[in-house]
C-alpha cells in the first residue's frame, strides 16, 4: 500500500446548556513510512546507509552519461541528482534532502520499496520460474540490482511525460538466458538489465535517448543486432550505447 497522509480525529464533547461542541484536530504527517523512513536531513558531507537508500531512489536523475555510485557518501554527484529530482517534481531544488524531498519519495514508493509504476513481478519472470534464483549472483543481490533499475526507469518514465513503459524481460537465470539466446555475459543474469517492449508508450528511440540521462551505461535499441523489437537498458562499469537507427 502506498504512503498516504493519515489524520487523527479527536472529538471532545462538552454538554453545556444543551449544546454540543465538537473539536476536530488533525495529526501531523505520519512519522514512519512502511518501506523506509529517513530520520534526518541529508546534505553534502553526510554518509551512511540512509544516504545509500536515497541514492537508490535518485539514481535515474543524473546528467547524460553519468552513473551514480551507491556508496553512502553524499557528495556533489548525489547533491546534483537530488536537485534534478526536486526540480522534476516541482520542489525547491537546493540539493538538500529534507521533509519535502522525503515526502515525495514516500508518495512514489510502495511498501516493498518498489517505485509506484513498477513491481518485482514485472522483472522476475525468469522463463516462467518467477523468482530471482539461478543467476550469476544470489537472489538477494539480483533483487537489489533490479530495485535500482526500477528507480532509474521510474525517473525515465517521468521525464518522458509519465508514459507507460512495458517490461518484456529482466532477470534471467543462467539456464533461462541460454534458452532465449542471451549473451554469455548478459547483465540479465545479474538483475542489472531490463528490456522495454514495443507496447511502451514512448518509442524505442525515445526510451534509448532518455536512458542516457537515467544512469544506464548499457543502451541498445533499433539497428543493433537482435534489438529491433525492444530497447535494452543496463548498469555496468563501462559505457556501451548503440542504436544505429536512432
């Protein structure tokens, strides 16, 4: 269930001279989010696991060709990503993550920490196995990698006018990857990639171009062998972008 503001209704009933007075008091915003709650304002110089949690959610708000490190260090790159996130959602863009920034993130995430428009079920088909087992990394690591991809796609989706993006393939076990003819070094086996299908509202080339400023280092689409029916996005340590027909 997504984050929603809750209100406490307190009624004080006083019977005075035959009249009833009811006092209604609204409570402040809930202090905790069911997925993750930040308990301090974050800015440059901060470090810790709460910074990492923030970095996961703003990983798609980078400049073209940039890939945000999830290192728990609130440096200039994280501050700039926060600024872009804030500007993208109409908040004051100062690069400081405080109540307004966290409030927007709470609105965007579900109870399992996935972003509003994506779910694990879209990313773990695994040739029908419906799990994150059997890849090149543990299931827990694959799931963490997929979560980052989801948040990058949430940013990309918003930048493209909140048009739906359809996932046709993401995590694959080693055997699943082989059965569909995937590369022996495919990022799909690590949960670090997703294929975006033709039924997505943005075109293949629009998604390919938008991926450049969503933190993806691997982008393949129209004109690249085997990619005329989808746009591939992935996270890796070196850049490889190819879409000759885009």
